[in-house]
DNA sequence: GCCAACGTTGGC
DNA sequence: GCCAACGTTGGC
C-alpha cells in the first residue's frame, strides 16, 4: 500500500481569498469551506492529517501560481455553510445529522518571496505528473509527493 | 470573454 | 444505468 501523502496543494482565487488574507486572519487561521467536489472532499476528510503542509495556489489571476505554504491545523469537520440558505455554498441535501460536505482549518505557514508561476511549474519535467499542470485539470485539492514538494520548495529559494 | 475539459443532473 | 444537456472551472 502506498504511503499516504502528507503534502497537498489547494487552489484559491486571490480575489476571493489570498495568502495575504490568510496571514491577516485571526490566529492566521481560516476554515477551508465551500469545497463541493467529492474527490476533493474525500481527500480532505479521509487523508488530511494535522500538521500536513499545503501549497497555496492562486488561480484565475495573472500569473497563476504557488505563493506559499499553509498547515492543516484542524482535521475535517462538517462544513456548516452547506446548511445556511443564505450561503453561496448552501446544499439542501446536507444536514447536521448527515453532513455531506467537510472542511479543514488551515494556518499560515510561510509566504514565498516570489510566486512560482504555473508557467514555471510546467517547465519542470519532474512535475509533469502533477494534476495541476495537466490540461483541463479542475481539481481544487490534490496530493503532492515528497519529490514534487522538494522540487517546488527548491524553486522558491 | 472565450472555450476546452470535465463533473453533475435528470430523463428515459 | 446510460448519456445528453448543462454548469463550472480556470487558463489563455
């Protein structure tokens, strides 16, 4: 059985929530709510451990890329925004008794001195297996291998 | 703003 | 349970 990943990558639109927003959050911590994709949910709920490190990726901006690192500070618990009719993430099929969606808390860990752009990531042959660099990949949460982690952090130095 | 990719929905 | 239609993501 393969070793469970302890590194991750999450996407966020900086217009909505950037790594600076995370830095400025109370206790530099924010709940990662609004995930409404089963594959992403399952990884978050079943495989994210306390202390796992997470690459913070800015999407839908110029340029898209990895801007820093966050840390999982609380493991999965029900995403209550699914129960709020006024929330954009409302889902009538999720109830407190049978929650369908989950979230974790992440805490600011570090911000890179520069953005590692998607373009630069694509130029690394060793990163070609990352879902991120593949055409049409829409996964908002994905595992990152130790090797990929090391390469990316070396680029950030 | 375009559109390819792909996940979800719903009729049958 | 198939699959066409639809909606969303996200780079360009």
